């Protein structure tokens, strides 16, 4: 069994040439239901299989972000004058004749199978994706008065797999146990990047794309230790100890900074168990994410005020000469020094972005637990209901595992101020 589809898309958001504006896309797919073959049951290993399917797809698709446009962008405004107001048009974006579609080539192969008696159903997919002509901000030569513009500036490769497993582990007259498990893995790599990030972008909380790295990578400053005054220092690209970097520079980002790992989890999935006994049903969902890095919240500054929440690690800060050999916590600067030396103040920001201020994002969480009681029909019929049940559900109940270096930060909700646990009681009735 096979399928082939083709389409031809065009958009006036793109450049004037036919090669930029129009894109043919296509997909070819096929599947082999091995369980329908005469020889299938003659193979002893497959006697326990209810079905077995092998499938594969290959094709190319296109994408056009809504904010991307090759058209001249003019916006109206008014002058700000004390005596009169005059309308005018300003050029926000010049015409971009070379802008074209983002494209994706994808190869996928998968297998689905199930065992007789509905004891086990499983699915596995492996894919290779080649994304090219990705759209982002690129630098121009400045002709036309525009230094930056939207353009096709990057290519990216990714490889991964997804698998799911569903099994009825126990089936008796009164007690049943069903388990569902899924796992996914994805590893991506930037293979072309015409316009790299600034050093400040690479040190951002969300990470940045650097040639040869993932789509979003966490980079850190090379912490060299504290000096004899307790001020943090760092290694530059030449191995010299400095207080500051040129954060606006796009050169030598990979040589100056350390790559810690991806900002997005490469491994992820969940495990759900459902138990039923009589009229009671209990479900428990465990979720997990693995193989990624989290930058800890900024906690150390050159000076503090009475309104700042001070980290407990300040108790171990540098206090007297010689402490630089005992601690990595910097001194709290005298306010006069902080007001007169910008490089030293910047050193504290770079300290927050150093390699000792990151942690593994790996975690396992008890995501949801739900207990449901189905009221007996003999009772619901007496009160004029078709059915009714009551349930108690808890969300984000427990963090079963996380890196100790997080020091209280939640690996899943660290950008939103922490986890929110919820307990819900509900009554559902059917009339």
C-alpha cells in the first residue's frame, strides 16, 4: 500500500522571482501489513502477533512564518513638534527580493505491532529531518539604509525517535491494571548560520544558536576564580584573566564561551498507570525530561539594597584576603567602587552567567493522580440519574528527582516562579 501527493504553493509575501515565490512540495509514503501475508503465520516467532505493520514516508514541505515578508513595509506616523503636527511615512522594512520559503526534508520509518489478546500494542518511529533556508535576522551591507533584515540565514539537521507502549498487565474479573509508556528523543545541529548571535544573546536565559550547536544552546562564561579582592575574573579567548567581555561582539563567541548543553530536553516522555477495582479507578501519571541544561536565576550582584532577597550562599562569600582559595562566592562591593568601575560591576553579571551557575534540567515528576468512584446504577436510578461519579485529582504533586544544584528551583517551571500544585474535587452526573 502506497501513496503519493504533490502540491504547488505560491505567496506574494515572498520575493519577485518564481524560484523564491513558488514552491513544489511532495510526499511519498508506503506501508506493508505483514500480518496479511500468507507466510506470516508460518514464522514461529510471529505466532503471538495480532498485527505487524512497517511504514515509511519521505517528502519535502514548506513553511512561511506570518511575520516574514518580502514586501516594502511603510508605516504612517506624525511628527512631534511644539507648533504643528504633520503626517509622514517611514520605511520599516525594505523590499527583500531574495526571501523564500523555509523548507523541510523528512525521512521517517516506523513499525506498529500488537500481540494477541490485546496484551500489548506498540509503535516506534525513527526520523531524519533536514531543515534549510530557515528565516531569521541577517546582517546586510547597509545599502538602502538598513543594516539588518529578515532573510534565509540557517540550516539545521535533526535526528530522533518516538516510541509508545500500551499493555494490559492484569485483567481479572474485579481488578485490572493498564500501563501506557511513551518516550521521545531528538538531537538537532545547526549546519549553516550566516549571522551568529551576539555574546549577550548566547548568555541569555533561553540560550542561542551557534554554528555546530543545537537550535538553542546554553553557553557560559569561563570562570577563572576570585582575585585577591574577592572579585570574579574570567578567561577570554586568549586565556587571559579579565573582568568583562564585549557582549555586543559576534566574533569568537564559541571560542570565548563554554558550551554546556542544549536548553531544550533531548529525551522526554511519560508513564501512566491505570488501576481499576470494582467501581474505583486510580490513575497515576509520571512525566520526565532528560539531557538538557538550565541556567540558574541571577543571585549575586555588586551591591544590594534593603529590598533585595539575599541568597544563603552569601554566608560563604569572600571576606578577607586568602578566601579566594576557599570560596567561589564573590565579595559584596563597596558602593563607591560599584559606582565608579563599570567593568567590575559587569563581572558580577558574568559570574551569574558562568559555568558554576548552571544545573542539569533532568527531572522525574509525579504529574497527576486521579481517584474516581462510579456510583452504583442501583443508587443513581433511584434519584433519576443515568450515571454519576465523584473524583479527586491532584496535579504536580511531587518532584521525584531533580539535580541538587538547582537549590530549590523547579526544573519544569523555573521561568514562571515555581510549581503550582492543584487539588480538584469534582462531581459528574448524567441525566
